[in-house]
């Protein structure tokens, strides 16, 4: 039995055809014939419109890829030069103000790189172009990658960081890069939305056929209505600490989109001023 949904236009055409078959009135028949013609025109127009929308999606995706590539090129160069300037002795001694300027440049370039990456991932998720490529990977690689990003972030925001994982992490058939990206996004949010001097903890728990990751903070927490909107693009909570931080409300939609691709989801336990605990489990 075919369970394909019938469009409203097709239903209308079927009903009009049934009415035509039952009427003996010439005027009614002529009117129904006109309606049938209009429904056919509407159906053809809708088909053309759908084709145009798909073409626009493809064009938009291509345009986004080009834009991201073109923005990344100068950003990579700027960051390279900033890193070079920051190295002791590379261009001679730097006074405190010069060093601060260079660090500000680097911080802003890193933030812009993160934004560009989020825009790229979000666009790929929206257009179905982000594909996963799981392979057997030492999960210790995920821990190392997260640590590389989490330690400087915690130091930047003045937090203590705890990273917990078994001494021996198994190999798993996972998308290691994306899991590290998801965890790093959660750590960044935890650092950003925790008042200075707070605690951020990351825990990796490999189990039988799964990897559980927990990110916990002592931050501002979230109301239930805020939690329900976390997947909305560009949504940011109305809180002084949130609005004081640079952000665009894309990292969590990206996180949730990536988790959905992996048949997982983000579990949230949080309340205002009591911190947040975010957990996801990847089945392998």
C-alpha cells in the first residue's frame, strides 16, 4: 500500500473530478473545468517554484563555501603574522603595550575563525552537505584535542579546569574530529558563561559500545525556557554575562545538529545561578 502523502492541490483536483462526474449541469461542468485548469496551473507553478528553491539552495551553498574560503585565507595569514610577532626575539623586544596589542589581534582573529567555522558547519547542516566519516580511532586523540583547546580557554577566563579520562582509552569507530569539536564548543560556552574564578570540568567515560562525555560548570545556569531555545540559531539568553560576551548563537545549533547526525542528543541539567551539566552519548 502506498502511504505517500497526497498534496492539497492533488486532493483538490481529485475532488473536482469527482464533482464533474456527478453533475449534469452544463454551467457547473464548465466552472469545474475552469477550476481544473487553474489547479493544473497552480501545480505546475508550485513545481517550478520548488525547483527554483532547490537551485537557490545549491547556489547559496556554493556561495557560502566560496565566502568561507575567501575569509579564511586572510585570517590565516593575519594569525600567522600575529603568532610570529608574539614569539620572543622574532622582531626584537616588545613593550607591554605592544604585546597586549598583538594578543588582542590574535584573540580577535581566533574568534573570527571560530565564527567562520560555525557559519560553514551550520550551512552544511542546513543543506545536508555535512557528512560523517567515522573510523577506528584511539579515543585518547579526542581527549588530547579537547585538552589543547580547553586549557588556554580556562586560563583566558580565569577558571580552574578539570579534565577526567581513564588512563587507557580504547579505540572506537567514531567521528573523532566532530566529537572533539562538539566538546570544545561546550567547554567554550562553559568558560564564557561562568563568572571569573569558576570551575569547568570535562569527563570522558568510554563504555561498552559507547562514549559518554560530560561538561560541567559553576556558571550562571539556565532557566527551563532558555534551555528549550538552545537549538535556535542566533538565540542568546538575556543575561548580563551573556550579552557582555562576543557571540552569535551558532555554536549550540551546530552542536545539536552534529549530535543529531550521530543519532545522539544533548542532555541538559541546569538552573539559574547553579551552573550547568551537559551530557551526550555517542553509540558505536
